[in-house]
């Protein structure tokens, strides 16, 4: 049986999208704040689930140092090749290992890790609670799971009207298993057995066009869904791009940051 689109479009990434991912997903001040709750430090054994091109994995490897280790996990083999390249550039190849994932299980032993982190990955898995139970399994007692995810229905995109944006998101959401995963993370962590679950929400306003690429990708997904007419999609993209040109562009995409501890 064919894989659902929300998984298949990550296993096989088209060249133009891969080129954008290769250049993006770096470590900056905003990323620093998103990962601070994970409390990653020297000597930690860490899994980066859904590592993408691995720039974050390489940065984590710098932070854990040679006495620690990073397991970079993804369902896309090309992402893992790029991750190894970025690890070599960063000088951390000796304590970073890549793993091709089936998108369900973690290829790691019980109780072997101090931290598991996933950024914008849980929204694409078949069963979020089952995936978080895998995180729980591979963590040692006292270890932390850390997840960052968005919530597309909570995005603001001026000057697009509320109803038009909601229809756009609904159509684009066939690219995700749960496009509103952010609001569901807390409950999923609790159901997966984590304790001391903490939530923070970051919603930095974008007035410079940082999220234009994301909106254009969403437009591709919306058109491919077959549930919305292309003219409506094109109109939304045109509105957002014109606002960027005019200096009235304003987009907010909340990021939910959740940590939970394995006890016992």
C-alpha cells in the first residue's frame, strides 16, 4: 500500500525543495531559544529525530562534545548525506551517527539516551503518542524528551482574510498528519508517560519575509490536495507577496515547545 502523502513527501524530496532545505534550517538566535528548554549539555547522548539536513544535529554535537554523542535520525537518505557533510564541516563526525528511520521506531536501545529532540517532526508521524512512547523507551530515567511543533490554524498572515486563510490551511494540511500538532503536544506527552511536562509558546512576528518560503510550500500542498481551486491559492500567495513588497507584510507562526521527563 502506498505511503500517505504526509510521509511520502519527506521520503522523496524534490530537488528545488531539497536545495532550499540544504541552505536553511541553520542554528541562529531563534533556534537557540527553542532548544534551551532541552537543557542539552556536555557528555549527553542525544537523538535528533527528523534531523533534516543536520545543521542542528551538528550544533548539538558541538555542545555535547566528544564525550557525548548525537544520533541524527530521518526517513530521507539524502538528508542524512547532507547531515554527514555538515558534521564533517563542523568537526564533529567522530561523535555523530546518522540513522535511516522507518518513521515509526527509533533504532536505539532502551534507556540509552539523555535527551531526544524533534523539531517540526511530530506533526508528520503516523501516531504521535506511539512516537513519543518510543522517545520514552530510549531515554534513561531522568532523561528529557523535547519537541517543537507548529499549529498552522493558529498562524496569522496579513492581509489574508480569516476565512480564506483557514480554507487555505485546510487544503494544505494533507501534507501533515496533524497540522495543529502544537496544541496537542502537551496531551500527547502526558499520554506517552512523561511527567513534569512543561510548555512554552514562541510567536515571533515576521515582517521581513522569513516565512514566505513556508507559505509557498503550503500553497504547493494546497494545490495538490484537489480540495481548493488554484485561483484561490494563487490569490493568497499574491496577497502575501504584494504585502511584502509594500512593507505591510505580517506573519506569525507560533511554535509550541514541550519538554517531558522520564521518571522512575
